């Protein structure tokens, strides 16, 4: 497939509504406390007969300073001793979770996120990985996709080398913006020197892939200033970029109120930043993977997309589609068999559950056959920009156009606008439709109701 993208300002403005990011389907809005621990354990038991590998996610919620824009579940503290009681519970959760899964199942994917995973010290990082290896079947080579999120202010060449020795082979670096005025406005002071020290350290240590996160839409950002940051990062030639649209939702994330809304770029300025950024990355030889992500054409994500083996989950795009995801730590979400399950969000509630000798699962959802079918459709669109009707029909024993008769009618305006094209057996997303892939996926979402859009960020 061709991995091109076309920027159509008029279409983007017309379609720029709010909608899910589809890291899951159904989305977390549908999670319910009627789904409990027994449901989770039953799903884990069923999954052991699947032949699938495992994906492990560990949430480290602590941050030394709070970035005002952040929408993650986090605990802001400068008290490093708070990590120890959290890790004590996390170690216990690892033991409890491992008892549910066949020990022969290989861990194909592992991810530490946050928060700031490197908030914990070197000895604690070793202990966490040792505990994981003790209870789960990790690779001893680079066959697995083992990644970690890095705040360069909390890392160094030495700690990066340690992470590589522990088994990590992929890294995502948070940069956001190098402009000092923007950094001050969002309370994230980060020098170029410390950023590139970590990136260069990752190369020296032999990391297979380095991703850089940038955010547009922050206070005091301009097209010129953002492109200056992008150009500086491009000199280092990271393997991937994530270019996120800042979602201002202060009613849900109170620290966002600390930023001055009057300083935020207008919608026209944000579009100009996105367009200039897209053009600059394409000129530099990167291809558009989708949902804010760009990669070099020889990167495994780009290759997987061309082969239509790419997958998307809570950690973003992945080459390991056939895995059950076990989320550990406060607020983590698991995807086991045909269920989603979420851990308790507050530290006290998480600690109470684990101290009682039980997992901290408190809500989730068991997918119906219709949910699973629609998840396959949405995942295919958001990963490959293509659906083959025959393939879906054979897998689910349906007639695609009959089953989705209402959706086929609702797609018609998008066909007329050139976002998608249909043949007898295929749906293709066009180059100018790819930035609006969330809109296309929303057509197949059975749960979206009028008025629910304010739960989600805008698509652009």
C-alpha cells in the first residue's frame, strides 16, 4: 500500500468534530462495575487455550513535576520514597496475575508507562524487571517488543544503558516543544542538551527504535516556533514521531486550568502547525502511519502497515497483534480474550485491594460478537486504511454490506468528499481521508450517541 497523506484544510475544518481515539472498542466509556474480578479470571482461563502470546503493561504513576497539559493518571511528588510502597504492591500483583496464565506463554510485548517510569531508581528498575522475569516468560533476546516511556529530565546515558541491559529495546522520548516560552507556560523545562544526550545514549546502547513525542496546540506555540523544534529533532533522525494534538479538557484534567487559554493558538494556527509539520516530515522521508504517528519507511511499523499486520492498542501501534494484554498498576487496563478490565485508579484503593490478596480490577466489559466484529473493522481501518469485505465475511460469517447496511449509507457523504472509495470487495481510505480516520471509524461505532462527543477530544 502507498503511505501518503494529503492535507485538505476545508475538509478538515468541516469534519473536525470530537470523537474517540479507539485505543479500544468499545471505549472506556462503556466499562461498567458490573464486570468484576470473577469475570476477569474466567477470561484469563479461556485465554490460556488460545495459543496467543502475552503483552504486559506496567503503570508507574509518579512524576517529579507536573506538566500542566498532561491528561495521564499520575501522582505528582518529589518524595522518591513513595515509589517503594507502590512497587511492593506491584510485585504482589505480578505474582497474582501470573497465577492466572499458562507459564509457557511468551511475553511478546512489554511496556512501562506513566507518569514517569524512570522516577524509580536503578535498583528499583532492576527489581521490577527481575520480578517480572521470575513470574512471566520473557525473551532473553530482542525477539519481543519491550519499550519504555522516557522523560529525558529523568534519564541519562548511564540509566539508558541499564535499561538496555534489562531487556528494553524500544524507547519513546517526551519532548513536546523546545521553545523556552512554551516550556515555561506548560511547566516543563527541558533543555535540548539533556534530550539529545538520552537519544544518543539510546543509539549507543543499541536500542532498536526511538520515538519522539511532540505536542501542538500548547500556549504560545506558533507555526514557526514549532517547526524550529521539529527541525532540531529531525537532525537526530529518530525512527518515529508522535505528533499529538493537545486536547484542552480542564473539567476532566484540573491541572490544565493552570495554563492561560488566551495564549493558546487559534484553530487556524493549529491547522497551520499540523500542515507544516506533516509536509516537513514527508519531505524528510517519513511515512504517515496514522493517528499522529510517522515512521521511517524501513521501520517495523511502516513495514507491518504495508503488510497489513499492524495493530493498535492502549500503547499505540504495535506489530504484535495476537496477544492478550495484562495491565498492572493503578488505573491499568487489560485486554484478555473478549474482555476489557481496569484496575482501581487511586493509590489508596489500589493498595487496599492488593493488600487483601486480590487483584485491583473494579470495572470492565465483556464484548458481544457484534462488539468483536466492529472492533475488527475499526482496528483494520485505523491500522491499514483498508478493509477487505470478503476477509471479514469469512471470519464472521456475515454479508458485510447487508450487516452494515446503515453504515454503508452513512459512508456515502465521505465517498462524495473523497475521503474513501469503495469497490465491490474493498474499502480504501484516500490520502486526504487518513487524517480523518477517526471520523470514518465513528461510522461503525454502535455506542456513539448524539451529545456524547464532549467526552472526547477533537479529531484534529
